[in-house]
C-alpha cells in the first residue's frame, strides 16, 4: 500500500514537471524577453537604504492607494531611475506576494534596443508575466500557441490583445512611468 502511494506521488511530480516545462515553452514562444532577470539584477545591485525616500514619500503612498494614478519620475541619464523603478517593483511584489488576485507586470525599455522593443513584443511580455503568475496557463494563451499561422512566428499585436481581453487580465491599474529626459521617440 505504501509503495503504491509513493509511486503515485512520483507520477504526480513527473506530471507537474512536464506541465511546467510545457508552460514555460509556450511562454518563451510568446517572447524570449525575461524582465524578471533584469529586475533581479537591478535589485541585487541595490545598496541598503537606496530608494527608501521614494517608498516613504507621500506621493508613492498616495499612488499605492488611488486606482489608475500615474507616478511620473523623470530624470537625467544616470540619475538612478532604473534602480528606483526596480525598488518600487520589488516593494509592490512584497506587498502582494500572497494575493492571487493581483498580477504585476513590468517592462524595462532601453533606447539601445528600441528596434527589438516593438509594441507586440512589449504586450506579449506583459501577457507572459501575468500568465506566469497563474497556476495554469489561460486557455486563450494555449490556443495562441496551439494554432499559430506559422510556428516560426510569434503572435501579432492583435492576437495578444485579444488573448488579454478574453482572459480579462487587469492591465494598467497602476502605472509607474520613468522617462529619460534626453530620450526622444522617433
């Protein structure tokens, strides 16, 4: 009896690993961009106490409480906008880590990669991040992977938008915007 239970647990673990591997393959097909690794890198370089002024500021606290409020943080190159953004994201992740109704997605845009950061790629990354937070992939995400026009191409902006709309992913509830003053969009 105990042997059968052990075998059953092994099968469940193997099934879970296979499901996780398949889900990650689908999400990586959406976009290979992994902003979480950038986030982890930025946070690992944070010096103790850095950004505390922002987290404790009245503006940040108000931003957290008021739905659809924008916190705009402009600055010159090298002022630390990226690290401050990473700190804000880290704080948000800590605040909602046990709340399955909240999804956090973020993007780190880089003017050196603007050719690779097209609207469909950025939206796909947001959908990927929100999907990763769920225990299983949304059906609309699986459907995009299972029925593409061409397996060598990624989904279009419209396809990703429809998948997001079908799943009713809450998007843009809170917006954190950081802009380089010298970065002009062409």
